[in-house]
C-alpha cells in the first residue's frame, strides 16, 4: 500500500503525496488508518516511511501534507460539532417534553383513567430517551476518533521535524570537524534531539526480563499454593506461559525447573528432617513410598510442562541427591547402633534397590544415577553395610 493510499484510506481528506514516494506503512486487518490506532507508534511510523537517509529527500513535502491533514481534521471536527450541535438542544427539548408528558400522565393517574394510554406514553418516553442517548454517544465517538487522529498526526509532524533537524545537525557536524566551536554547538543540539527520541527507545532485553519475571511469578503464585487445584483457565494460562519460556533463553527454563525442584525438596526435607521420627534409618523405606505418592499427586502439575523438559525426572534426581546426603549423615551418626544391629540397614538396601528399579522403568533407565561422577544410593548403602560387616 503506497503512502498516498495510506493517508487517504481512513481520513476524509484527498491530499496527494509525491509520485516517487515508495515507502509503505501497512494498516491492520480492519483497514484502520495508522493515525487512528490507539497503539500508534510515531517512531515505528517514521522508520517505515523513511527507512534510510536517501528517503529523506521528500521529508519537507510529507510534512506539508501532514500539516494539511491536521488543518483538514480541525475543519472536520468543527463541522461535526457544528452539525451535531443541535443534538443537545433536541435532547433538552425532549426532556422538557417528557416532563410535560409525565405531568399529564400523573394527572391522569390521579383520575384513575386511561391506563393503556399511560403505558404507551411511558414506552414513547423510553424510546426517545434511548434515541437521545445514542445520538450523544455517536457524537462523542466521532469526536474522540478525530481527536486521536489529530494527536497522532501532530506527534508525527513533531517527530519528523526533529528527525530532519537531527539529520541536518549530524551532517553538518561531520563536515565541520576542524571547526570545534561550531561542532560544539552542533553536538549540544544533537544531544538535545537525542533526548527527545529516548522516550521511544525500549530495550528488547528489558522487555524480555519483564516478561520472564511475569511468567515465573505466575507459576509461583498458581503452583505455590498447597493443595489448591488449578482451574481450567489457569491450566491454559500456565501452558501458554511454557510456550513463552520455551521461546526464551534456555536459562529461563532451567530457572523455572529449579524452582519446581526447590519447592518439592523443601516439602520433602520438612517431612524427613534429621530431628523427625520419619528421618530415622529404620523408616528409610517410607521416603520412597512418599515420593512415589508425590509423583502421582503432582502428575497433572508436572504435565503442564513440555515433555522434553523432563520436569518429573529432574525432581526425582533432586530427591535422590538429597536422600543420598541424608543417608550419609545417618550412617555417620548411627555408626555405633549399626554395628550392633544391621537389620535397618539391610531393609534400606532392599528398599533402595527396588526404588531405583522402579524409577528406571518409569523414566526409561535415566533416573537411577544421581550424577555420572558420583555413587548411586545403592552404592552408598552398600559402602556403609560393608563397613559394618568388616567389624
């Protein structure tokens, strides 16, 4: 769509631009004029119209066209207001007429007569009231639309004028390098003009950071509540949020998965703490039963995340890491008791072997190892058991 077509599409003005103007600025799907859009961006508009320095040749002509547009819009607004100026008088007249009719109706009501006529009169008053309200709303809507277009046109003219001044100052500074006094004045002008354009400079990195914080906050708010089922609307919201995270840096995905693991780990360690009865070696198998139950309980929540994120498996690996650390501490603290009775240790070995096999089946063989360089839970238990048997 040419610039000439663009400017004449939505505004009731017929002003032709230079024939050699090649820039385009697309309208939206509703063919709404760009100046009438509530999210109009003057800088984006100028970048579309003037993508390079060579396209600035017809800048003055284009500014003249825009000024004509502003004057024409002012005239349109004046005509619209003047054409609809009688609406207020008509509405006032309708109100006076309605009051008179109401007085007449009240008089008839007092005489207990003409009930059918009363009903018709009330309907007629309601109809006239609705018509008056619609007229006022249409007038306000038309004026607001023209006012938005004028505001955007004025902003575009200001930005284009300052862009032309900036281009002129930069060119003059480039050709006056040996005239320091002149360059100093030009640089001061350039800095002032650049300050004006700073308001349109939104860093993509800042936008990404804000979006990342918003997404993670959503997960923390919606998934952070204990034993509160998600509504269908929130499920859809979090599923869409996963698509946003997937489109970001992988570190954002890792940060979100780490938060899920941390939340589950805090719950696990609160239940099986060193000071609790459940944290003893003779209750070791209860840990595995609890974790399997937890996986079933959180299946729907973990299912919100894409399968290739392997959230459930990552939670399992974190569980294994913490459990191995707990076991090492227990073996160290209960060394004397274990030398007297190895029964709890044997039960822990059996339960650990069974758990690792179950997790290997559930996660395709990848969840048994805590990490590639360290011993597994079974190896940790066997190492402790070997120490007992030696004695």
